[in-house]
C-alpha cells in the first residue's frame, strides 16, 4: 500500500476515536452495526469538523494568519468548533451566521459567545447568495487594518479540508483490520459534502474496495452528486492524488431531508430517544439522527444487501440538541 501524501496538519483532535458495536430495537434483526465515535474528537471541538480544521488551520498558521473567518447556521457545529480551535491557537475568529441577532443564546451559539468569537448575523437571503462575498469584503477590511485573515468555507468543505476524512478513512481501515471487524460498508450524513468526499477518496487511496453511503440531510442527492464530484476532482488535481474517480460509485441516498435543514419530525426525535435509552449513544436532529434513521429505513428496504455489516459515522453535534427549538420534543 502506498503512503498517502498528506499536507501539513495541526494535531487538534483527540484521535483515534473508538469504534463500538451497538445493538438496539431500532435495527433490523439481520446484519450488524458499528459506530465510529467522532463525537469524541474533543469537548468543545466535538464532531467531524475538527478533523478538517486540522489541515485548514495548519495552512492558515503557515501563511502567518492571525484571524479566521467562516460561516454556518445559527447553531453551526462547524462555527463552534472553529471558534474553539482558533481560541486555542491565539487567533481571532469571525463567524458569519445565518439567523438574527435576537436568536436565543443557547447551544452552539452560547459557546460561540463564551469562546470570544465575533458574530456577524446574516439574513437567509444574504447567507444563501452573498455569504462568500461578505466574508471576502470583511477580510479585505481586516487586511487594511494590517491583519492576516484566512477564510474557511462552510463546513470546512474544500479540497484541503477533505484530507480530514482521508485521514479518518485510514484510521478506520486500520482499526477494522486490527480488530477483524467484518465491516462491508460505511454510512455518513451529508450536509456540505466534505466528510463524504474525504471518506471516499481515502478508501480509494487505500485500495479498500468498500462502498461509502451518504444520506443527505438538506438539498438533494443530485445536488450533492455534483458538488462532491467537483470537490473530488479539485482535490485530485491540486494534490495529484493517484485516484480514478468513478461518479457511479458516489452513493447519495435521498428521502430524509423532511421539511428542510434543521427541521426534524417527531420520528427523528423518537429515534434519538430510543437509541439513547437503549445504548447511551446520543444523536442530534440535524445530521446524525436523520442519517441514522435513513440508514435503518434503507436497511429494511434491502439497499445494503442481505445481512449488511455497516459502520455508521457519528459526526457529533450534541450541543445543537440543547436548544429551545427542539426541547418540546423531550418535555
């Protein structure tokens, strides 16, 4: 096996994270499920985003930057993780958040404040159409004030950030081999595409012929097929990765967005409660619970074949559950 040509990286996450086998009444009787516990990558850096930031912030430090700018929803896990990582490195952090300044100070938003991040609130329309422009304009202002800003895209999802999950794929590969786990497929939530991109590229760089299934929690499968393919092509070109991209192997499973991003119906919250009560494993309603619920539904439909043996990637996000938006489901 050839070694993977990793870019410079800062060791910010608590790695490796464990893999645990789980059993609960939610799962079909045939097959088996393991969970990769990337909710355990740290405390304030809990979740998948810190893996991407290890590479992105290493580049920022290498360029002598003193400020980072990024964006996300009002309860963005990525924004909170970026604020925590920037604070640990002595860098200023500016967060461009979709939502109003009158949003309840709770969950991730509360931690953003505690961590000293500067918050910039955008309307839904500005966030959708102009967030990159607004971040660049603010970065230009910082440059005029003799700062060195570094812009990180939504979710940390770009060709460099994808190395966070190329590295995770290698970590999973060795854990599975060392423990002789009969894992035959990987499943993750897809919200910006970077995690899936890295997992897919990592398995191919390792010559590990295993399917990677992504369950989109917003937008559509067609949207993410195109977006992920573009990120893969950019990563292969920029870093000269010895990978042949096969679009037909990008497996995105639609049907579990429900009424939209961060909108979760009662069955998603029931899934969270049952899994937590039976296993002690807590998911959150924006990413992991939708993906877990979708995986179970597709398992029952036979998408993964007979007696599937799957590894589900728990990408964290617990702080987002602790908000008044979702608390009525748990009263």
